C-alpha cells in the first residue's frame, strides 16, 4: 500500500512546494483571463455572462502550465528518476495529476475572489459545491494536459495543440456565447464538447444563467471525462517504450 | 551480476545495437567506451529499463529487464547523463522524494539520507536549493540519490560530462570507494579514455557492435610495442610510402600517419631519413585505448 500512496503523495507535495517557491506563477495564470474577462465583460456590459468562462480559462492555463513541464521533466528532470524507480506508473500519474489539479484549483479559487464583480455573492455553505466543481474541472483539464504532454517530444508541439485544440475548445464551450442561441453546426460541436459541461456546472453552482443541462448531467459528464482521461494517462504511462523521448 | 545476451536494437531502419553480449561480475567497474552514436546510450537505456530492446535479453541481479522491470529497478541505481533532480527543491528534499519513490520512509529513510549525504560530502549542503549548486555537486547529489535504496548495481551514463578535471577526479574517487566499501557493481559509459582506463574491464562499442572486450591492459597489449605518429602535409602519400618502403601497416588520418611498431625510436630515425623534409613532427607513445580503438575500427573515438 505504502509503495503506491507514498510515491503519489510525494509527487503531489512536490507540485505544491514548487508552486509555493514560484509564487509569481499565480500572476501569469490569473492575470490574462482576468484582463480578458474585464475587457469583454465591461465592453459588453455583462460581466456575469463571461465569468465562468474566464474562471475555466484560468484553470486551463494552470493545467497547461503544469503539464507542459512533463515534456522537459522527463528528458532532464525529476520524472527521469521516476521512470526508473519501482513505483507503479499509475501512482506516478495519479500524484502528478492530483498535484497539478490542486494548483489549478487554488488558482481557480483565487479567481473566485473576483466573483462579486460579476454580481455573484457566495455564502460559506455555497462555497463547498463551488469549490468542489472547480476541483472537478481542474482535475479534468489536468488529465487532458497530461494525455497531450506525455507523448510530446517538444514543448513547441504542445503550444500548437494548445492553439489549435484547447483554446478553440474553450471558445465553443459556452464561455463566450450560450449553446441555446448558437448556429446549428456550432451547437452540435458544443453539445459534444466536454468543456461545455464544465461551464454549465459552474454557472449552475454560481447561480448564473445558461446552466442547462443542469447540475446532475454537467457533473456526470465532467467527472466521466476526467476519469476517462485519468485512465488514458495511466495506460499511456504504463506502456513500454521502444524508443526514448530523450 | 549483469548478463547481456545478443542484444539488438533498431530505431526504424537504423540499427543502434547489433548482437551485443557481455557479462559483468559482482564488484566490477565495467566500462562501455565508444564515440557518441556508437550504441552506448541505447544500451544504457535498455539496461536501465527505460526502453525495450528489439531482440535479445539482459539480466541484472537475476532479473530480466524486460520481463520484470520492477525487480530490476529496485536493485539498480541509475545516474543519468542529463539531470534528474528537481532544481526548485533542496538536496534533502530531492533525496526524500527519491526515497519515497522506493517506498522508504521514516527513520530508515532519514538514516539512509544522512549516510548518503555523508558519503558524498553533501552534509553541509543539505538545505541548499539544487539550482544553486555547481555541476560537480549536482552530480554528487545524483549519485547519492541513486544509492539511497542500496542498489547492487550502479549504472552511470557519461557521468563526468560537463565536469571540470578536479570534479571529475573527485567523482572517480567516490565511485572507487563505493566499490571498495559497499561492493557495488558499477557499469559506466564514457567517451573519455582516462575514465575507461580506470575500469576493471570494458568493451569498445563502434556502430552498435562490440569491437574489443577485455581489461584495459590486455586491450593495450593487442598492439605490440609503440605507436608512432607522424604529422605531415600529405598523410595519404606518406602512409603509402611507408607501406611500400618498410612493409608496415600505416594508417592515414587527417594530417597524420599512425604506425604500430616495436622499437619505435629506431623506426623514427629511419622514417625521417627515408622521407626527408616531409615529416613536420614526430610523436612516440605506448598504446592507449584510443590506439586500440583506431586499430580495431580505423576510426577515432573523438
């Protein structure tokens, strides 16, 4: 048991310690979604409509930032020693994803401090489901980042995927316009986009509009997507290599 | 302690290792010497369980690296050519994390960490961030980290790369004392002759094949006598002239001619007289591993 928990716990802790020592990272992750949000929100006179999208973007940036480091880390970093340690790969994957998800979550919570600007008042009791929703979204996006980063040989490749897949995925998730008024094709894409359900989940827990299809479906889809990515990460990491990334 | 049997590895069409076999005995310091691209790194990746070979097998401490990598990983310490430390953590934090990866914790881990830091002279640096350490010190942290779980075998890939001569000597001293005091078997890859010379036994790798195999002394003894090196403007012409005139094998390599011969000092006088004005400078030395490599492959290690 300890040979599974201990490696995962040490990886999780490592993420937090590194984060604490590079606190300026927070600024990089939170600042640009905040600026986007304020510009679009004040520009269109509707801060509330874009709030959840901006929060998800914060979480996404943090998840990308954490998982992109996998590429360098396994070539010349701590991940190398993990690869030749007897610790199970699944424990390694879990530790890395939980650690990075925790950081994304913390940054999402920091963004939550701006909720009053969107007219959202969160009581202590409401904080629990909101925090849980943000964690679930953080976990899912970190899993997505892991799956993309694991096979990558260069960070440039990750940047390309970020621009061609992740950012468009965010744009058609209901972060900028609701599914209800979207054009047919786009609406279909939004319906199939797992991120759409992250946005509706947040809108629902924050009491903002555009929360369909309701908390139950939103939570279920987000959680299922997250678990699927965790499984994929585990399978990818456990695979034997016939060529080295280094 | 290490058995390598008919290992072959291909990256697509490119053959990186071709039917490599050798054995390393317990407590030996064993070297893989060869130029970059000779197959050392591929072999290292296979032995450290990072990669599965195309054919053949390797057994370390009784366990197959492909079939039972977890058992091998628990018995082998790996020192990479590149860094495998977390620069944002301290020396102690890196070691503790490594211990956790091996399922070690509590007092046992603390004792092992103290001992490893003591052994490698890192005790007064334990709370320093790795990013503030010199290259030589980082290398020592890497070794301390690799020893934490008391491996029977230590694999080191180009461990002295990027170190200055004093840090390199220091590293050699630590490696030798490990073998003396702990009986650790050490397999290292290198493209440095002086490092290879300190191994008990070694193999020379060239284009994925073993071209020579033995103790440094035996390997050098393959070349009888001396090696004479002549610098000249036209190496090919001089080599041809020597072969014709003396009936000796002479090899021409960028700007100089090498001849392996008994009583080289006499030959020097003869050759300089025989080709007046063509020889710019003359050198005579006892055979080195570089000479053995040139002898076997016609190519230079560097």
